[in-house]
C-alpha cells in the first residue's frame, strides 16, 4: 500500500510539471527589442510606408526611399547601436532555432488553429488565415523560406499576443500583398514586404536586406518602455533638503509575464491529488490490526 501512495504522489508531480516542460520559452531580443526594422546589407522602401519603432542597418549603409516613410523611432545606420542590435539578433535567432519541444507541422498553415508551442517545417507557407489561440509563446521554425499568399492573415484569440510570436526563417521571408501578419520575423537572409502589408511586430534580417512597398510595420506595443523620470518635489522655504534616492532601473527586456495555467491541467492535478489521497487512506486502513 505504501507503494501505491508513492506512485500517486509521483503522478501528481509529473502532471504538475508537464505544463512547464512543454511550454516554449520566450525569445530574448536584447537590444534589438526596440527595432521594427533591422537588416544587414540594405533597407529599401517604395511609396508611403509607416514604421513605428527603430530602424537599424549594419554593416551596410544604404537606406533608400525614406523620404516617403513616416518613422516613429530612430534610424541607426552602421553605428554602435545598430551593431549591438545586430549582435543581439544573432543570439535571438539561434535561441529561436534551438527552441524545444518541436511539433512538426505541414508547410501550409492556412485554415489551422494552434495553441502556444514550437512548430517546425522545412518551409512554411500561409494561404488564408492562421489562428493562434491562447496566451503563451509561439515559435515557428522554417528550415528555409516563409511565404504568404496575397490577403493572408494571422489572427490572435483568447489572449494570444503578437509580442509572443516569433518566426525563425532559415533563408528569406516574403509577405505578399495585403498580408496582415503578426509577430517578430527573424530571417537569416532577407525579408520582403510586398505592397500593402501590415506587420504587427518586427522585420529583422540578419545578413541580407529588408524591402518595403507601401507597408505598415508597428512594433510599438512590444518595444521596451522608456524610463520614466522620477518627479522631484519642490522644497518649502526654510525646509531642510534631503538627498533623493532613485530606485535602480528595471530591466524591461528580461521581464516576461508567465503564461497562465491551463484549466484542463489544473483539473488533472486535482484528480491526481484525490487519487493519491484515496490511496494513502486505503493504505492506512489496511495497515491497522484487525480486532
């Protein structure tokens, strides 16, 4: 009977840990977090494009077509900030490429609904709508390309956030005309956004170019917040002034909200606990001497 109780306790521990083991860890973008567009060779734009977030290029220096870009952010070209962001991108790309546990999926993602996790295929394509359902981290690993069809979209439901969606692409990504896309694209080579694309997230290309045509890229909801200055009180006449103690800044990049527990998992844990309690009670009853 003691063995039964031990097995019950082990079952509780296993089920309780399952959610943690299977959940995908967030990808730390480091100093690349504030960038909406980041590339290695060139950044090219055609037409009226809106970018909310920083723009960076390194080691290249050719940024063209920005006279028609509405930029809410800072442009960094071959400077120390861009270099730091590119180094952080390399680290983030490798982390996303190595994320586990991996669920293999078909190339075509259109018409499917996925829960948080890591999904991989030799190539990834999207025709129609991909629905991401539930709060948590989504990591997509494409061995080579990511290509969407015109008018395709990524839909977020039940707490899913564009800030927690990452697309690691082994070569280049192409979002076709009027695609509505969500998440951070981490491409090894280049990223092309065709006419009228809306990207809620980031276009980050390690070694190649980012090309835009009359697009909207918005990473502002996921960017690191600027530090808020501490207001200083005005001393009253005759009052003794004391030095102001400023708390240390919070590392906004390292803090990622924990995903909410799955209700079904909680039910399983509760059932396992009840089974364990029953086994213990049975063991105690049978161990008592009979009169």
